[in-house]
C-alpha cells in the first residue's frame, strides 16, 4: 500500500542501533519490492528472521489446469464443492478453480486455523464471501469478515484463523496487486475521482507477538512448496514502518460511479494485478436517461476472459440463467455474452440494482482447475437459446 504507516516501537533513525530491554539488538528486516527501488517496510524482530533449522520439500496439491475446450461460456456453483475433512484451513484447503501464467484462483470454506504460510511468488488477494476470523501476520492481526478484500504482499508470513466458517475466494498472483494506477497521484495518494480512499483501508494497528521455538512455515515459491522450520516464531516483530504491508478493504465501502447511460466495467475497477484486474459491482442507482437500458449490452471481450463471482443481492442481467449466490460465470474471449433473454425489457424503468459481485478480468485465457470441473453447470452455455445438448 502506497502510504506511510508506523506500528509499534521503532528507533528514530533507520539502520541504527535499537536495543531490547535486556540490552541486545533487535534484528532489522527490510521487506521491499523491485529490489531497493520501490515500496518497502522495515521490521524489527526480537530474533533473527534468518534462523532456519530445517527445510523440507512439500508436495504441491494445487493441481494442473486444463484449457477451456470446447470454448464456451460456463457456470460453476461453489456451494456444491465439498471437502474430505472437517478441519479445512484457508491455505492447504484451497481448491483450484482457474489459472493461467499470471494468477491462480481458488476457493475454500475454512473451518480450522491454517499453518503459518507465505507466498514468495506473488501477492495474494483474499475475498471473504461469508464468515469471519483473523488474518494474523508478521505486521500484526487483521480482523476480517463478510465482504472484506485482504491484500497480502509477497513474502508476508501469515495464517488465517476462522471464528466462524469462512468462504474465501483466493487470487494468487505472480506479481503485485494494488489500487488502479489511474486512481493514484504520482506520489501514491488516492485522487478525488477514486471510488475509495485511505479512510476506507484497514491495516494492522499493533504488533502481534508470539513465543515459540522450532516453528514451521509453509512457503510457496517459484519452484513449488517448501516447509521451513525456524528457530523462533516469526511473529516476533516489536515494530515496523513503511509503505508495504497487508491491508483490508470492504466491498461495501466502494462508491459506485454511475451515469445517464450504462457505464462500462472499468468504472467498477478496484484492483489491478499482473495482466488482470478486479472489479466490484455494488448496490447502486442506475442509469437515469429517460430511455436508458440499465442492464449491460451484449459485448465481446476480445482481449480478456471475464470471471464473475456472485456474492449478494439479485443480479439483474443473469435472471433465468440458474446463477445464484456463490455462482461463478466465465465468459471467455471469443464468445459474445450479455443479458439473459427477457432481462433487457425487465430492467427498463429500474432506478436501482441490489447486487454484489466480484469480477476478475484476465488478459490471458483462464484454464479450468479440478474444483471448477467438479461444480460446473453443463446447461449454462445454451441458456440464451434455451436449447442445446443438455436441454434438448
């Protein structure tokens, strides 16, 4: 995140002696992106963050993906997914829905605390569809609940502790995720036209200190998964400052941009990542031209795949398609898509839409993971014509 914050105890000057009450030195750790040329945070540990005592290769169960063949629009129902165990956590319990070279998209219903984990291959974005809990990090704890986006920077060690079962959509990027650049000034401040700003963002407010020895941390890296054992618990940071840290933004704080006629999806953009964007469709007043058509027009995304996750309300354009809360629709490049039959006429005269959805547009094709194949509705592609191989 591009604005400065300070949490806990830090010395007045960087890279100077900062001593513990017993007289020893706290250990500095600089977390920085793009080498030493972009945002960073400086953390002060009670123990050496470099002290590992073991490293073991762990089998990666994320699984392979397969191309969207035959190419067609698809519908998936996440409520139909099941897990083999009652103690599912938000890290090892993730099931792969979609993926490409830029992002892996998974889903989990977490009921148990996760192991300590960090993703050294890219930032992660969690969307909490339902439930509540705490995301504990080396920077401090983040209470989270329904509608929260959680941005976790690359190599941030964390774990997720559910207090009620948490349904979570997970985006694992191969680069960095942040607010769209067009919302930010040259120095990183949110501009006046942005649909959210610094006041809407929550970050850690105090250190999280945990004692322990020989503590395991699962690490995803470019070559796979490794479990490190650390001499001391990594949650030993007494203070930090900087512009790189985990943060939370709730979808209800997104302020929709509307107009006299239908506005295109970029007005809903909330985040950008490497070759993908994330948009938030929220309850809003709709178009107020006297002849306006409030639902989207038919459109062909010639450069992107459009993935929509339906999380609240009643999505007007998809009425009659079988889509409901927890559904995902995938409209790939190469297919024109638009409102379901009858939705255009039904929307005329509407003054507001009560709908909430998270959209991910990727600029490389999304492939299908095992979880998507396990919960697909085979009839969706033919729902505009109301006939097809699965409809007769």
